[in-house]
C-alpha cells in the first residue's frame, strides 16, 4: 500500500468507533505538521507553514487554537491567506495541490 493510502483515513472528517480523527495537540510554531483531520494548537507563535501530510494529499484540516492570544496565520510560507485566529474557533484549511498552498476559512 502507498503511504497516502495508509494515512488517508486519518484525514477524514467523520469518525468511527475504530477511527480517531483528532490528532495530538500541536505546539504553535512557524511550521506545524498535522497527522490527522483535527488538532488543537497550543501557544502563541504565528503559523506560516503547514507540512503536507503525504504525497498526493488534497484535503482539509481543522485547527482549534486553545491559547487566549493565539498567533495569526502568515503568508510567508505555504498558507495562501492570513487568518486572524480566535481562541476555540475552528479554522479550516484546505490544501490545493495546484497552488501548493493551504487556503484558510472559518
């Protein structure tokens, strides 16, 4: 099986009794690396780059920032549009392979 096939289910937005769609908390940093559809993001650092989970990925992730003063997303990396982040308000980011960018929306 290809790596993408092994990881595909981790990025589905619906769970099941055997499937965990929420990954571990990620510390905010200039680069973060999601491993599942949903993550809590701790800290105040601004995020500029999100590692693409696997070759061929084209999908959406959900990030929930837990700090009272979270950092915004920046466009200096692979995020297409800057987003003002609000504590506990999910941010959805869709990776568009032809742009090689994550496009954010609430």
